[in-house]
C-alpha cells in the first residue's frame, strides 16, 4: 500500500487531503508511473520523466488521456501547497480490472543515501528475476515485494536482477554501471528501464571522452571490472563496494568525476527550470 506525505495529493484534476489518500494495486491492474526528485522546490529532469510516462503507456498498449500540461500543473500545485523543498513526487495512471481509470500525484516517502554510503559504497545482492517489457515503467507489486524482502533479509542496499541467461540487467530501483580504465560498461538498453539518470550519465561520459559500452554482462564477468555504481532518481550516482561476492574500488576517479559532473548538471537544472 502506498503512503502520501504532507497535506495534499492530486486525484485526477483536483487537490485532496492526504487523509483521504487510498491507492491499492490488484494483480490485474495496469499502472504506469514516474518518480521525480524535487530539489530546492524544482523538479529535476521533469520533461524526460513526462516523456517516459507516455512512452511506457504506449509500450503497454495503453493511452494516458491526461495531457502533459495537467501533469506539470499537478506537480506545481503539490510543491506549492505542501511547501515542498526536497523530496520525491510520484505520478501514476491506473487502469483497474473493473475499467476504472484514475490519475494520482503525491509526495511519497523517500530515502537518499548518506555521505558515508557515497564515500564507502554500498553492498548489492543479486536476484533471479526479469521484468516483462523492461523499457516500460509499470507497477509490478509481487516483484518489488520480493526484491524488498531480499533487501531486508540480506541487509543490502539494492538487488540486481539476473535474467534467465544469468545476465545482469537492472536493479529493483536503479540502473547499474561498471568501470574499467576510462570505459563505462552497462547492460543493453533493450533489457533495462531507460533511466533518466542513466541517460544523463551516458551523455556526460561521452561529452568528457569516456567510452560507454552497452552490452550483455554475465554475472561471472563482474571480476573483469575495477569499479561499479548504481544510478537512479534517489541515489543519483552511488558507488558499489560489493556486488554478490565481488568487491570493487569505490575511490575510482571516473566515478568521482561523474558524481561531480552530475551534481553540476542537477544544479543547472534547478537554476534553469521554470514552469
């Protein structure tokens, strides 16, 4: 069950008290969603998230009847009415088994890594799982519950999915990159969610002369890499000290460079953003 923070959420095109927030997911529901990070009251990379929102629906054979202007206005209203400065906002369109459709926007609970985790890296486990239609950002309740249970049991930060060929694909809430010399290696786009942060990192790397390779990566290949990091809306760029049973160098200069470059990009986004 989802939780809405602060005072207000949006249902369809109206503002409501979070006391009335109630959204449940059944097995036959189809729900497409996005999570946007709010920093200094500005939504980061909002247009990229909106574009992926509609593309995910298209990949699922659905049409979201809500116009992009309403998505933007809903976020603007929530940020203003909740006096939100930092946090995450989720927007979601839901088709239930009875044929009902609704658009939800709310301030969701969030967790950002602390400075120690950015400095020392995090432990990441692996899990045999594969999202159907991986380019689509769709609610998959059973899969995320399974991932969360393994994270809690093994006290790790994240789990990375392995497909039926024992290939590394993506995390339950992140994308993954490996580093060797001045080269980034990441799973092929066809097998993962096209992360907004992932795309920004690839562009920053290429602009800086860092080679980026997208290819199939077997779990047994991870020993070929010196370093590893996760990317995502909440973690941004987060070094991995251990994946499965392999340890990595968290002081890698390429990772440190990209972390700084990404922070600068986010600061530019905040400065230049306007409704």
